[in-house]
C-alpha cells in the first residue's frame, strides 16, 4: 500500500466524523459559515504555528506560501469575528509528524474550492480560495519520498489522526453546540 493510501485508511473514520459534524451547517447562512471558519481557525492556527516551529519549510520549501491563517483571519474579520481560542494540539516535532499534519491541512484544500463555489456572492472566501503552491500530486510524491520506512509511516499516520481529532474538537466547540 502506498503512503497516501495508508494515511487515508488510517484517518478515514476520523475524517468522516469531522465531515459529519460540518455537514450539519448550512454554509450559505452567514452564522453557519462563521461557525465553520471559527472551528477551522481554532485548529488550523495552532497547527500552522507548530509547523513553523518544527521546520516545515525544510520539508516543504514553499511552506510559508501554504499558510492559510492570514486568509482565514481576514475572512473572520470581514464577518465581524475575532480570533477564536485555540484547541489543544499534539506536538509536531519530527519529519513524519510534519508530513502527517500537512496531509490533513493540504488535503483540506481539496474540498475548499467545492465549498467556495456553493457560497453566495459577496461571502468572504480568501481561506477557501487560497491556492496551494504545491499541487496535491506533488505533495503525495513528497509523502512517498519521505515516509518510506514503516516506523515513519506509522508516526505520520498518528500525527494525521491527532490533527483530525483536533479539528473535530474545534468543530464540536462551534458546530456541536447549536
């Protein structure tokens, strides 16, 4: 099984649970869209900071261009919302930790464009429209190159699981409390 398939299999249940939480929102409603963005910010911002400190730029040279935090904050500001409190996240220390976490963050871009197209005109969508300088196939190749050993792959899988769990806690805080 290739690395991408391994990560997908390891995280499928948590990914599906997160999608189920967000599926209760009607993102065409400004208050629901704001809850979605607040939940994203509560997990994404601490993870981007952790990735900065862990040296993500050594693995993904264009890492600074991948950061979506500023776009997310701009969207929240446009909707009249402040920075939400962060959720607790797992430490990001090793290269496999970085790549497992990036698997979740980069993968979330794939659905962003679909969501963005369904939003009413005038909705602030800088976060969802933030293009990745590295295309998904290039990122998958990076995973394959750097996660060849079973130990590294297991660490990356655990990091991805923990990232999905952090996003689920954030979603539960903003979506689950309706």
